[in-house]
């Protein structure tokens, strides 16, 4: 009968219960558990399993390149970061308000690590997110123009609860890429949160995109509901995540 039950559970994709039922049946014999107690424990195990599988899927889809987290970020080594402010942001209220975050600082100061840490917190909070290097994002948008999939690509990127755009700096951009990037942020404006890390302060963005009206509109949307964090501190290069 046990093998038949396991087979039925697998066919119904109740993998959490299937992995726990043998132990739970043995426990029921030892402790004289009621049927209701056994059922409750099995359902709790199935729920835990599904949450774990869902988190693993979100982590895979997010394409996080490094294992930074709030627990591993070296706050004591970076006096340029207000740990209290970051911990507050990790409460994820900014996602509910569709606020943006921009980290500005020199290379190696921890901008990417903080962005990844907040993205990981969002994933743990059952939000959907995605990490993108800025140049790679621009290349994805440009490639979508060639195969006429821009609308689909923008819709997908605009749908993430949190989008991290890392290392927005002196990029090599074509006008079409700049237009698509503006369209993406326009689609996310007021609906979804975006985190951008950059070593350039806002006035220098005009040098990237080369078109003042576009940058004016871009910054107007990005900064309307935005937390700007300028990191003036030492480089963390060489520290383990």
C-alpha cells in the first residue's frame, strides 16, 4: 500500500508529501497521532516544498551573478553606506510604492553588492526580479530590433517587480538603444521598481545618451519616486562576498 500511495502522490505532483510520508507514517505509529495531525504535517511539508521550489525558480530567472546578501555585505568596511537605510529598504516597502533606487559611487564601493542584496530580499519576499548588466541590457534591446521582438522583450522586462540595471556608465550606444531603454523605463514608471548602479552622477548621463530632451524625460520619470544613495567610501575589491 505504501508504494501505491507514493506512486499516486508522484502522479499528482505532490512531491513534498511524497518525500515525507514514510517518516510521518512511522511517527504516527510511534506517537499515536490522530489522522488530522498527520494530514496537517503532510500538508505543511507540501507547502514548504512548493515555497522552496518557487524561490529556486525565481532565483534562477533573476540571473544573479554573485552571492551577495545583506548578511554577507561588509557594512563595517564601508563607512560610506548607511546600514540602517539599507536595512529599511530591505523591508521592501519601496516595491509596494513602485519607488526606484539609484546607487552612485566609484567602482568597487559596493553598489552592485547592495543592489543584489535588495534583489535577493525581494525574491525571498515572493517578488519576481531580474539582474541585468547595463551593456548587456542595451545589447538585448538592440537585438530585439533586428528580429522585431522589441515589444515582447520590453513587455517581459517591464513585468518584473524589481529590475536591477548594473554599471550604467560610459556605454557605446546607438540611438535605437537609447530609445528602447527610455521606453523600458517609461513602461515601468509608476508601476514597478528599478534599481540602477552607476559611477556617474545624474548630470553626466547627458554624455551617455547624447540627447538632452530624452535625458530630461528619463530623469524626470526615474527621479520622481526615487531614493538616491551616493556612496563615498573606500573600494571593497578583494573582499569575499
